[in-house]
C-alpha cells in the first residue's frame, strides 16, 4: 500500500513560469529552514514584466551556507544595494537583517529556469541582473 507524503503532494500556491528573464520587485524576505536542514532566505517578489505575469508572485531561495553566501551577495548587489563599505557580519545578526531590509521595494531582473526537484517541476532563479533605471542605495544599517 502506498504511503502519503503530504508535504510532497501538496500543490504550491505559486505558478510555474516559463524560463526567461523577469523584471521583479522584492516584496519581502524571511528566514527558513529547508527540508534538507539548510538555513536559507526566501525572497518574495512581485513580477513587473513581462506584462502577461504582472502582479503575480515569484520566489527565490538563497542558502545561508558558507559555500553559497556569494549568491546572496550577488542578489543584494544586483538589487542596487551598495555593500562595498559593509564590514564582515554574522548572517543571523541585526546588521545582516538591515542589509536585507534595504532590498525591499527594490527592482532587479531575475533569469529564471525550470527544474525538477523531488519529482516536482519548479522555477529557479539562475542569475540576477541590475535594473539600469534604478539608483544605487547604501544599506540601511546601524552604525558600523
């Protein structure tokens, strides 16, 4: 007799989008732990373009592991947040959270691909490109 895996079989509220480049606005971020035990940041974005998907939600996950911190840095910098003067900081501290909070309402281009994970089709952000029409900002951080 088969065993029901509720987590696997539950459908996501998020649509699977075709591979391509999406102009998005970051709505929020949150910390979470993946089913694998890896701590990560979940970015929630609203699609600005293409117009066909305008207003819909899309997610990105960036791992908080030593070998993947480059991806968070690339995402934050593509959002136009200048981290060049930021000191080293713990990823579970207030200063790091303040840098991520600086990303809210910022725009970026996400290059999205489709992949299959545990038998389920999903989107994955493969690359980040800055919005050339958006000014760079300093992170909203406490005094270093």
